[in-house]
C-alpha cells in the first residue's frame, strides 16, 4: 500500500516539474502550458520546491522498501512493484542529471553534487537498474522498462551536452511527449522499435496535450521483441 501511495505521488507531481530543467537552478513550476503565473495564481511559498521534493522522497521510499524486502528474501515481485520501481528509476536518472531539482537531497547527497555525472549515475540509478534486472525472470514486462532506462540515459546525456543548439524556450514539454507513453503505461504487449524523433521533428505530434500517449521508439539496450505481459 505504501509503494502504491508513493507511486501516486510521483505520477501526480511529476507533471509539474520541467522535463528538461537545464536552465533552472531550482524547481519553479511548469515552464510550458499550463503554467501558473503569480499574477493570476496565489502560489504558496516554496510550493514548487515542496512538490518536487515529494517526487524525490516518494522515489527514495519505494527504493528503500524494495531493497529491504529484497535483502530479506521477501520481495513481492508483482507487476505493481515492478512498475513502482521503474517509475522510481526514472526519477533517479532525472535527479542524477539535474541534481538541483532534488532540493531535499533524497536521491543526490550534497557531496555527490560536486562529483562527475559518472559517479552520480553509480548511485540510485544503478541500484534501481539492478533491482529491475533481478525481477526480469518472473516479470517479463520489466524487460521493456530496462530498455527505456537506457533510452533515458542516452537522451538526457545528449540534452545536457548540446541543449544550447537544440532547445528553445520552455521546459521540454514536447520532448516529454516523446517519452510519455513509456513513462505512463503499465506495460505493452509488444515493443515497437522506431527511432526517437529529435526535438523539432515533424514526427512529434505537436497538438497532443500533456496527458497524451504517443508512440516512441529507439533503444540503447538489446532490441529483441518484448514478450506479452503475463
């Protein structure tokens, strides 16, 4: 029940942090529509920081619960647990690349922020990947989650490296749409393996809302078809 609660916190609050916060020094709310300008909305003090911290803390709680169960050989390898760990894994990757968004230091400790990205990736992102890998013999759907973990690493790496030449204003809403289906769906019956559209590509549906589910593809892991969800 607690992992389900944490999963709900992640899904609800994640919609309102920038997907690519390369220009943000801290959580400041969504940069793409719908936004909440202060002249039209009464935003409580530190509301956006608290919202972002709930995402990070919920992810940390999921990891701590799963790791404790696993250490005692009592891990319930259910689809809900697999999906919860996958959502936490995405947040861990996000925090490793954009540690300024983890204001409560739940996933990236203060001393780790001064370390190279390669060291931050070896923390919780590597741990969640290992937990997911351990689940694959009994949860075939987790293979799809692991492939998307590789995609997110590759994508954020490219963004951080050359965002100046590729991204305009905003917080990455159109880029978020490219990954939205894999981040929100519980599991696919098949693994469509198309190329990930580049930012500004005509293949990205510019008319869909923040809650849409458009297809994405590409992979940095093995490209074998994803088995049906049992």
